[in-house]
């Protein structure tokens, strides 16, 4: 005959009572302490079981990796908070009043645990104001990277840049204390506008047909980046509801300037933060293929140049190089005497 659930529970309780009496006789431990230990273990197991069940049910509906991460983090925070509250009420009578308990500890903790408390406040600020979230690309002080984790005392970046060009990943993981959110400069590539401006300088020789080259570059950048303009305009309108962002022209452009070595044509266009290197590669490959078909367009590079004024048609230049040599009669030396 199978035992019912109530009978099984009663049996477990009886065995626990017997075990507590045995433990008291063997170790002289107060039965009340044993009871509190048992309640603590049961609370931990129950909370863990409920969290596991909730996550399994949620993950049947949530497929996005970022959303699953948020479910895990939030369930962990709630579980820890409930565990501390219930176990604290079990062990400390003063925990009946949470405000009283925290008030007694706050003075000592403020001095002994200054940095952890600042990091804890930074964590609360991140959750409240959301200056950064998991998945954002940010720069914090000298460090840049993609946020891959946010914890109570620190958040983690997958580093970009440094010795790697064009904001590509280095493969290193950087842990930054949450307290830095109050003292360090922060730049977020992903919030607000969600696009960045990228520029590609193209330096041509003075003898090149720079006007033709400028038209070619404009066609290339339009083919690669013009499709982003409409989406970027929608993002600007959305960001303008929260930030004071004004952009009157979001279309790609080519600007002209003159440098020491030639004519500089600068391509300026919008791209997603993570597409900077690939977009630049596509544009440069199109430029190299296009310029290869035009003999009157040449890239400039550091050179040394000598000028022949007569051959270049400068007025007043000596045609045969017969100008009188410089006067060397006065050398500053004393004359010889006989």
C-alpha cells in the first residue's frame, strides 16, 4: 500500500525530530539552532527549485539570447533577496524590522566597506537610469568594448580597439567596478542615435583630376551607405524625444581640402558601430577598382620634388643658366702684402 503525501511528510518530520534530539545529545547543540539550520537548508532548496521551474517555463517562450540573460539575472536577484529576507528573519530577531537592522549596520559598513558600497550604488544606478545594458558598445574612460555581463559589484566588457584597428575585438575581457559609473567619462555607441559617422581620407596628387575623382567617390559611398539614411532619420526622430539631437543632413558626403602632399577628398558616411571595418573595406575595394580605370587619377604619397622655373614657364627665369656667379671678391680674408 502506497503512502500518502501527508504520511510521508509526517515521517520526514518525525525523523528530523529524532535526528535533532540525537544531535543535541551527541554535540550538545541547542535544538533551536538545529531547527534554524534545517529551515535555512529548506528555504535555499525551495527557492532554487522555484527559480529553476520558472526559468524552464520562461525559456519555452523566450528565444532571444539577451532576453534569456535578463530573465536569469532578474530571477537571481529576486531569489537572493528573498533568501536573505527569510533566512535573516529566522536567525535574527532584529531582522523583524529591516529598517532597524540596516540602521545598525550602516555606520560601520560605510567606513569598512566604502568601495563595495560605492559599487553597489553604481549597480543600482545602472539598473535605474540604464546608462548601459548588456549588448551595448561603450567606452568607459580608456576602455572600450561590448557589455557582456552586469553584476552587483562590477560589469564586464569584451574589449575592442587598443592594438586592433577599426574597433574590432581584441578577445580580452575587462572587469570594471560599477563605482566608475560616477567618476569616469562614458560613451555609448548603441543608445540614442545608434549610428556613428565614419570618415575615409583619400589623398590624390595635385596633377590628378580631383573633380572626376570626387564624383566617383560620391557614387561609391552612395551605393554603400545611402540606404542607411532613411533608417537613421527614423532613429534621430526617436532619439530627439529623449536627447537634444539635431541633424539636418544624414546623407553621405565627400569633402575637399588641400594638404602638403596633394588634394584630400574625405568620405563621410553613417554606419552601424559594429560594421565600421567591413563598410570601410567595401568602400576601399570599390575605390581601388574604380581608380584603376582612370590614368588621370593617382594616389598621393610622401615625395620630394625639385623645381626648374624656366621649364615650368616662370617669368624672369634664366633660359640658359648664364646668370652671373655670385660676387666672391670679398671673402673677409686679409690681403697679402709684398
